[in-house]
C-alpha cells in the first residue's frame, strides 16, 4: 500500500498569509494520478488540483500544486477566510487508492 | 448536471447488514468506473471499493474484503454497496465517487452507524 503522509498535521496562519502543505508518498506516484482536495465540516470533499498541478474548474488561482515522484506540495498564495478547512492529498496510481491523513488549516 | 445521491444509511447493530445505494444522473453510468469512500466521524478519507464499467472487476480495501460487496445496475443508473457482518469501526459517512477521480464528482454521503 502506498502510504501518503501529510505535514504539518495542523497549520495555524492568518488571512493574507501564504500556506504550504506537503504530501509525501512511500512509493512513487505518477503525477497524472495525484490529487488535492479541500473539505469543510459537513461537506463532501471538493477537488482542488488534479494531475498534481492542474486547478479544477472554478478553483481560484491562489491555489497551486507542484511536485512529482514521492513529494508533492499544495500552496495557497494568500489565504482568504474561506480557505480555512482540512486538505487531503490522494493517489490513484496503485490500489488501494490512498489518501493522506489530512492537514487542518486553522485561523491563527 | 452530474449528480450522485447516496441513500440507505442507518443505525444497525454489530453483525448486521445494510445496503447502500448511489443514484447517478447527468451522465451515462455504464461509461464510468465507480468508487466508494468512507469517513469515520472526525477522521480522514478511506477508499473502500471500486467497480469497473460492467461490474466484471471489483476491488476492496483489506478492512472490508469478504464482508462488503459492490455492484451496479447500469440500466437503473445505480451503484450499490452491500455491507454484511458490520462492525463498530465501519461507522462512517459513505460517499460514492465517479471513477474519473480528476473530475471531482462526489455524492454528499450517507451515514452508517453501527452500534448496539
């Protein structure tokens, strides 16, 4: 199983700050099979980034994804109040299709 | 508009059974793989099962293998998850997800609670 480890577990920042979230895989992942999601309480996950670096439809350009192989990063350039949520990475290069444990982005 | 609507979640006793449904609309179900993903209260996302276009290939997480069965009725545009021998640790919201992960189509989920 390809284990995805996200860091940090919790990130405390203020609106306007830059956020950098990391996801490290235990085995190499094809960039085309790597995603980032945002989830708010009581809601289904919302796709932010597909193919490691492509923004999904309607996602603001302050969100960007990068990385390859085993190391991937989600960057939010200037945090807006609505960005405080939990973020998950996911790979589907291999079965089981694993998710990271999540990074909670909270208001400082 | 693509929609995925789960149903069938309920409170069930340990050892019991439940069948979840996922009604798909806005696209041709038979053209897509489909997945089930679950999320225990306050926890992260866990992939549960996948099924290919015609149901000829099915895959399961180790934690549910032998207890859960995924199936589909393309004529009824519906995906199913039959859950047997339920355990407390199966308590979660269950989401159905369209198989092209990069499209981002998820249902809103249905809550399964396993408790005596």
